[in-house]
C-alpha cells in the first residue's frame, strides 16, 4: 500500500500510485522479494522527524525509515513499513548534484533492503544496487 501525505509537491518524482506501484513491484522482483508486500508512506520533513524522534530517539528529519515486520508477522509475505521524506530526498538530490528521481529510487531500494532484513554493509549495498538498476530501467521506460 502506498500512502502519500496531502500537499506534497515534488515535480519529477514518481510519487503517484500509478507511477510508483509498478516500480515497487519491479524492484521487489529484482531484489528476490517477488510477491512481498509493504506499507510505503511518502511524507514531509515534519512527519519523518516525528517518526525519527519517536522510534530512534534522534532529532531532526531523515531521508528514509524502515520498520521490518520481523518474525511472527501475520502474513509471511509482509515486509513491514517504510517512510520516505520527499522533502529531504529532494533537498539531498540538489545538495549531492544527483537526479532527484534516481536519488528517490535509491532511498526506496535502501529501505527495501532493510525491510528484507539486511543491515548496512556490502550485502545490503549489493541488493539495493540490484533493485536500483531495475527501478531506474522501469522508470526510464515509463518516461518514453
């Protein structure tokens, strides 16, 4: 399920369910997670800051937070919940000199790797990169 906070504006990012849904499915397939489900919330800085403070005890906004379902989840295919701050993603892309859509999709793949149970490291980076390549290919073909 994809939830989008009202009033979020980010031209050039695939934020609609029509755009993002197929990209998420394609990315999950590429990452070996075909058939998995998750809740993805696209939020602003204020909401992700509240989540960051509540769950991690950290001040300020961040780009992506993942909350894996873990063992004992009601549905075995359910990965968990993820929130991406569209405002932070857009700001970071500008600061890093990156394409906003590519940076957004990179954050999505990073979050998906966490939901799949990976911690930071080479294995997680490789899985996220596999997902990113597929997501970018799907995004670019949808733009034609």
